[in-house]
C-alpha cells in the first residue's frame, strides 16, 4: 500500500509572513476558507509567528477575533499556530502565568495544534508551554530549530528528539528556518529520528536556497509523515515550496496524499490576484522570490539577508553587505552557535552589523546580546568563548537556572495596567505581549477620540 504524505498549508501564516511581512488581512482569507477546509489538508497554519503583532500594528485587526472567525469557517482541517516557547509571540521570556493564560486562550479560541520551539533548543524553555498545551487538550508539536555547525550533528538532533518525546510531545517537527537542510542530511536525519522515536515527524523548510523540493523528496523517502508547503502564488523564495507542484510530484512517484487537486487549484486561482495586488502595492518585493544560494554558504535565513540589506541601505552602507554577511558566522561561533531563528537571528545580525560599522568587534553591544550572554535566553548550545564573554559582560555572573524561574507572575499587573480598555483576558494578553501597540489598538476600539489630537482654540469675545 502506498505511503500517505500529509500536507500543512502555510499561506495564511508563514507563506505570507515570508513574502509580504504578514500584511494579509482577514478579508482576504475568509472567502476561500470553506474550499481550504475541504481540500484535504492535514492542517492549516493560520496563527502565531508574526501574525498577532502584524494584526494590531499594521492591520487594525483583533488577532483573537481573526482566530475565532477562521475557526468558525473551518470544520474539518486542524488549525495550527507557531509559538516561541517561553517567548510566546514576542521577543523575550514571559512569566509562566502569562504563558499558561495565552496557551489556554489560544486553544479555547480555536487552535488545535501548537508548534512550539525554542531558539536555543533549550528544552527547559518549553516546559510550561508543553504542560499547558496538553492540559487544555491541544496537540503539542515540538520543533527542533535546525541549524548547522560542528556541534549540530545528526546524532545531536536524534538525541534531542528522544528528549522531546520524553517531555510529552505529540509529534516532532524539523524546523529548517534558513533553508539549509540539504537532501542527503534530510534523508539521514529523518531516517535516524524515525528509527529512535515513535512520534509522527513533520519537516518544514524554506525555498530560499533552491534545494527545498529535493530536501522534501529525500525526507519523504526516509519516512517523514507531514510536510509544509504554500499554495503557489505565495510559494518559493523565502516561503515554502509550492503545494500543487510537490503534491503532483509525490503522487507521480506513487505516494498518496489526501489532497483534492481540483480544490487546491481553486485555492491557487483565488490567491493569484491577491498576490498581484500586493506586488502592485510594493509590499511583495520581487527580491524575496529570488533564489539565494548564499544561504547555504553563510547559513543565514532569507528574511535575515533582506533585513540586513535594508538596515545597511538606510544608513547608506550597502557596500558593507558582503562584509556583514561574513561577520555573521563569526559572531555566531563566538556566541556558542545559536540557531539563527527569531529572536536570535535578529540579535546575531545586529551584532555583526555593529561590529562592521564600528570597526571594532564588540565595541557596541545591544542589551539583548548582553542578556543572552548572561544566560537570560537559556543555555547556548556550546559554551561562549571566555574572552568574548568578558568583552560583553565583564565579570558579571551567568545564570544557570531556567530563565523563567526568575520571573514573578504578572497577569494581575497587566490586567490592572490596561483595565481602562481591556474587556477580556484576551485583551490583557494582547497588552502583555505588545504593550504600546495593544494599548493604542484597544484605546481606539473603546474610545473614538483616543488618538484624536487635542486642539487648542482661542476664542476672543468683543464686548
């Protein structure tokens, strides 16, 4: 009997996040949800990542209401989200009570599968997320942040997978955010994980470097159960490989998918004019659709490449781009080979940029890098070089406990701070994660004069 390969569709989260900075409004999604629901997908990735932030910062949408509307329109497929462990959807650790409340509300508002990862693969940072997801009946998928270094061998990831199974995962995902998982390594890694772990295995990659379809084929041959793809108008480049192309290729090779290709084609036809609109508005930069083999050389995610280039261009220093790219792997080695995934990719990129621009390595160091070296993000994969540590934090002590153990509960404080505008726990959580943006969003919702400038009027009365 032909092996079945399941598909997770990413167009509503990672696909659009990778290509148009998560600017797709809910009005673009709802008309096609019934068709997507009936197309045979294993799951639809619809929430988490940068969607929450983008809703309140750019789209004037309530992210919780978006989730409820999507759930209302999806009866068959599972709804999936991406969560950064103790960072939730932000860029720092939150106290356990905030993490617990956020996950409970994500599940009660409609999420089925929570893909949880930690940028350092420090499983201590996943403890609360995993326990809470399971407590409220969600499917807990733990993602390995895949990266390459002398330390990050196939055997290291296999051992990590065994630990992930032990702490209660329902499935595992190999999350290759930079598109650097090569076909041969994918085959070896998937084979060995499947030999050692009994959980379903999903593979996630990006098309940035030009090898993603080959990587998926070898992963499937090795026994992967689920793959992540994006419908063709929002596929390729820094997004995922195209759903239709990969499905047709696998079906031709004798694999079975549950996809209804007529419905999948209809979904592609629906999203084509939406892609064109974003292209015409300038939000879909043609560069993000380019193949960038430098990703394989510098091990830098596509989004990080474009972010570094835009930062340099703003300062009139685009001629330093190659120099900064060469500095990134050196900074990463100095800092113990952290995987380049949010928030570490932004932090390492900024440090590389500062090293090049200032002309002296670690002369300027952002607060986030100092906190990372202090141990506040978790344990680096490899010990940070002593001389680098001294340069960055001097003789300050490094914490060795789970970082969140140092944080006091904060939900009551947040509720008190935003009580003027918050009507629900969801509103309080919005404020907890993105205080200023949420305050503005909720303020406008509750008070029509919230951000109307006060005008002074001088009235003179002639008597």
